């Protein structure tokens, strides 16, 4: 993949900017906690940051589809970086109230540059269709490693400097990565095509009338639920077995399993269409998560977590493939953003719900209940495909430019 002309430069720039995403949440949490002395204020700021970032992601992506990354990304990244820098300054000073910090965090989240969806659109321009699955698998694995590396970097920073330095570093990373990305020749070509495609009439559709896109959103939301639930379930399981020290290793095993699964998945030339693979991956992930609740020992749970992880990156990759295959002209970034939004929304919802479940139900039942959405998602996708007949004739084909929103 990286030997393809311009791929290393473009992908490296996107990864540099996306490393900010791995650092910003923990940096924001620690910075607001230090400034206010309140976990409630820190949690509120982080929740508002995440809420605006997730819910407005399709809007930001649609702006990029309309104007191209070269015109749309720099001002968005600059505004986001400025707000992070302001947050770093005011939390370092310590004199700003919790309400203002929450408002600043919400504003920063609303402007988060969607570098992931943009990079996936650029991948579809960089590589021939037969290699897109491999490119998306590489992208998913790299993104997962960044989300693991980011908190470690924040941990290293706070051992030698105040937490707001992590926010400043996040601002610098997103700005440098974005500017490097938009100067890539691939992004320049994408910008000119986006400008040339602007025509009067209705906006190209993303979800309405787009069966494969709906399947991708449903499937990846189920994957997100499993991811969000597993982190809390692992902590509860370890506490129950007096093995809190194994929690990082269990979560690392899941990430390692996801990396291996993603790389192997991308290396295989699959004959079945993406819309058939997604329910299999989501269903297998849910069934394995339910079975993990029966693990008798934390070491067994570690192995089960690695097996669960094997299906994570492939499931996410397949959802992004479906989004790219079924998106109409001028909506590919927005389609990818919808997948990203569904994944994050599923994860966030599961994190909140799992905490309530753990307090009120036996742990094996908690594993089974949190696995149920992925299994239901797989069943729903299959039923949708059967009702439409086969694969609906839509996956792998671009929608008409005048499809309804």
C-alpha cells in the first residue's frame, strides 16, 4: 500500500493529525480536573466535547464534500486548534469556571476535523477497487494503534509537565497533520473534483433510499456497542477476581487481536460482497462477547478478548467499504462520517448502559446483554438484504447524483 505514489505522504500526514484524537480526551479530562478540582466538571466537559464531535461529524463531512479538503479542512483545523490552545491556557491558569470550560470543550468538539473519513476517501482515489479492502484494513489497524498510543503519550507528558501541555500538543498535531494532508497531490486533485461537481438541484443522498448504507450504520453500531461495553466489563470481571493489574493486558490483547484480524482480513481477496460479510462479522463478534462472560479466570478472559478483537477491525473496515461503495457522487466523506458516528454513538451508549447493568445483574448476564445488539444488528442486516432480494443490487454501485437526502 505504501509503495503506491503519494500514499506514504498522504497516509503519514493523516496519522500525524489523527494522533491528536488519541491524546485529546485524556488531556482534556486531566486538564479540567486540575483546573476545577472536580471530576463532575471534567466529565461534563469531556461529555460535551464528545457529543458535539460525534453528532456534528456528518455536517462537517458534508462541508468537505461540497468544498473539497484543501479548502475546507485548514480553517476547520485552525479553529479547532485555537480552541484547544485556549483550553490549555485557561486550564493552566486555573481561574476559569467549569461552565466556560464546558462551553469551550463543546465548541472544540463541534469543529473536530474529520481526518479519518477524509483519508478513507483519499484511499479510494489512491488505490484500485480491488485493493481498497486492504487499504481500509491498514487504516483501521493504524487508527486503533493511535488510540492506544495517544493515552500513553499523555501519561508520559503529565509525568514531566502539567496536563494542559497535552492539550497544546493535541492542537499542534492536528494543525500540522491537516496542513501536511491538504498539501498532498491527492488532496489537491480531490479538491478540484469536488469544486467541479457542484451543480444545482437536490443534495446527493446518504441514508434515505440507500439500503447498503443503512446496513453499514446498523452493523457498525453493533460493533461499537461491543467495544464500549467490553472495556467496563473487563474492569468489573478483573475486580470480581481480584486481578485489577491484568486489565491493561486484557485490553491490549483485544487491540492486538483487532490488529491481526484487520491485517489478515485485508490480505484476503473476498468473493462475497461486503453486505454479506458485515452481518457475519457482527454476529460472530456478538456471540464471542456473550461467550466471554463464561470465562472462569482472568487469563481465559485475556484469550477470549483477543478472539473478540479479531472481528473488530474487519467489521469496521467492511462498514467503511459499504459506505464507499454505496455513496453517491459528492457524499463519500459524509457517508464515511455516518459510519464513524454510528460506531462512536454505539460505543458511548454502551459505556453508559453497561455501568447500570453491572450494578444490577450478574456479570455473565451483562456480557450476554451487551452482546445482543451486535447479534440483532446481524439479524436485521440479513433480513433487510433478504427482503430486497440478494444484495439489493446497490452495494458496489454509486447512487444517482439526484438521490434524495
